C-alpha cells in the first residue's frame, strides 16, 4: 500500500505542470462560461423589463384627413 502511494506521488510530481495548466485552463473556461451566462441573464432581464415598460405606455395615435384627396379625385371625374 505504501509503495502505491509513493508511485502515485512520483507520477503526480512528474506531471505537476501539466496538471496545474489543465486546472488553470478549466478555471478560466468556467469563469468565461459563468460570465456569458450572467451577461445573458442581465440582458434578458433588461429586455423583459423594457418590454413590460413599453407595453404600459400608451401609443400616440394620428388621424389623417383625406378630404384633399377626396376633393382631388372627385375633380378628376
């Protein structure tokens, strides 16, 4: 049992740089992924809030006076 521990330690020591590099890379990937998810969540919440706000604001309406066109069309006949 003790020899197995010694062999495992030697193997870990020999591959320590590779293991540390892999752990750092996974940490960076995890941070980037969490940042993207957080940014998407904030963007979605902002868009939803803005849509909710715009739904409550009354839309301006415009009325068109077609009397000039009607007069013009009746003058052509």
